[in-house]
């Protein structure tokens, strides 16, 4: 039997060398053993510590060469030497038996590993096939989601019971739209004259305003402490303008930004407070009566695109190209918390009307819900296939709408984290979106140069407002729904009024 040295891989047993075996069963020639164990005390293969005197055993040659015959014959005369050889031979056989057993176990383990490898490869192929099927199903669901609303579902109201003791109400509409009963319990009942306007047969263009020399990117409506209803516009010409619609007069211009403006908003807690955001990385607070700049809020590292006041506090939120939204205390003019988690530009932001959450819309194709007290991301809404531009919530705080460059608007049920409807009527990018007072209607703006009005109980498009010559980017409702205004990149903003007593008309 040929014994190979585990160090030099040559024959370990020959005329010149004798094999040595460690107690752990590894064989090496005497030359390699002498060199190795000059400085080492561990097996060269398994690194087990060895006592060289007792655990490194010499294997004597059982078939001596011809040159050693005389020496062997002489040795036969010594009985004690023969007994010693017999003892060592038994010891060697025992070691070789251990080596053989270990080799057999290694072969068995190798065969078992080959079987496991084959099973793993089979499982990998099955998982790859399953993944491909899931991806196909996901793509089909996304296509279906873009084409229509989801199938019927059940919604639990107020802990599972309504005012009459009923449990969950199932949506009876086969097309998957939400029924008025599902969410409308949370909506206020509008006064009769407001409800009549909300149910108007069509909306007509009342007036076009040319107050800016560059695109009008943002628009808002607010009521001052004196009861005046003002329209505020934000333009790329570095100016914001406040206009009294009823009097037909310009109230004041808000001057101070060094670059174009993206959005404007009126405070709900302090009616005479107005805020604007700009490409100059700042948000400014203004007096709606005097036009005086009260504060400059600095903290963003890039352009500021959107803003929203909280209804019952002094908090203001701003959205920026720096991938963050910042919540500010307007009384102290200090940041409260930064919302960090989006992977791209944050373009839209809004506070929950009834609740403590805040929503953001981002170019990372998602909308997020945050707890403004901690700055933590509590929910991510995924479904759009392009940048998400606009975001708004209904007055119950249960519905959220997003507008996206993928030409759709999505209406989400925040209790379920799922879209209730996908509005595909626009043929261009959907920009800002806004629920009406009392949340009975939804307005969307688009790059297809139109604005659309939807019934929020059916999500049916009731009116198309068409008069602008370029992107319609923002929309705002008056508090009493006696008009709404649209802002466009054609440098104009337009005022629309409901026409009562007529049939639905597309303008």
C-alpha cells in the first residue's frame, strides 16, 4: 500500500524515508516531519495540537529492501526486538484502521453533500419559476389597477358598528368604487346653498387674470380676519400676488424671494398669515393685509416646492428637492422636525385635517405618511409608475389622493393602505390635486391643459375645465364653493363658477 505524505505528497515510505502518522490519522514522511515539527506543535492538516513524543508514530517498513536483508536476519536473532516490532505493528494497524474509517466517512459525507446540492438546485429552479409567476401576476395587477378601481371590499366603521348597531357595510357597487356611506359619515353636512353649488350641472369660466409675467405655479384661497376672501398666486416671476375677487382689486404683492415661487398657502389658525416657497431654498411668512415679510424660514438645502399649514396649530410643513420635508413652528420661526426617508425630491405635502399625521409626495414614485411628533415614517403608499406631484386629504382624514406624472390620480383608503380608485381620465401628467370643502368633489390639474372635477362618492368625472393654453399646475376651492381657481404655465390664472340648474357640461 502506497502511503503519501500530507506535506510533500510523495511516497512517505521508501528505502530512504519512513512514514510517520499522527494520532489524528494524517501521514507524513520522516523528512517533512522533521522539518515541520522543528517549529510547529500542531498537525499540518487539521491543526490539532500534538505531543510529538507520544502522538507522532513511526510506521516501520514491513517489506525491507534487499540491502537490508543481512540487518533483518541479524534482527531475527533478538527475541525482544521481534516482540517490540509486533507491538508497534498492532499499533500501526489500529491507526490505519482509523484512517480508513475516516476516509469512508468522508466519502459518505461527500455523497450526502452532492445530494443536498442537487436538492438545492431543484429548489432554486422551483423558486425562480414561482418568482417569475409572481412577477407576471404583479404586472397584471398593476395594469388592472391603472385601468379600473379595485373589486368590492368591506370597510369597518367606528370600531365595527354604525350608529344603528350594524356591523361592516359591504360596498354594493360592482365596479369597486367606495359608497358614500363608507366615508361620508365623517364628512360635515354642507349648508343648503353650498350643497347646491356642489351639485351644479356644470362650471363656467368667469374670468381670466393676467397678473404675472411668468408661469403661475401655485394658487390658494383664504379668508382674512376682516372677512375678505383673497386669492393668492405664486409665480416664477419671483412674486406672489393677493387679489380680492369680490372687489376685483389687487390687495398687495409679496416681494422678497430672489428666485421663482412654487406654492402659496393661507394659515387656517391665523387668517392674516400667508406663506410662500421658492427656488431660493426658503419659505417666507407674510402679512396678508400689508404684504410685509414677517419671517424667512431657512433650513432646506435645495428648492422648496410645496407647503401646508396645520388647521389647529401654528405648524407649517414644507417640501423640498433635498429629499426632505420640514415642519416649522411659525410662532418661533424654528424647525420642529425634519422628515427624512424619501429617496428623491419631495414635491407635495399636506396635514391630516382630523388627526396628527402628515402626508408627502415624492419623485421616488411614493407617498408617505408621517407622525410629525416623532418624524417617523408610518406608512408608504406605492402604486404610481412615475413622479408623484400632488397630495391632499379629505376632511375625514381617511382618504388621500395623489397626482402623478404617470397621468393618473390615485385615491387611497388610509385605513387599509390600498388604492380605492385610479383616475385615468387625464391624458397628461397629473399635477396638484384638491378636495373641495366638505369633500364632496375632487379637483385635479394636468399637463393636458385641463382641470377635472370628480364626484367623490362614485369617482365619476363630472366636469372638464378647459381654457388654459399650457400645463394647469394648481387648483384651489373657495370656502363656500362659490368659485374655484386654476393656475397655469400659460401665465394666467382663471376663476370658475358653478352654474346652477343646468345639465352637466364639459367646458
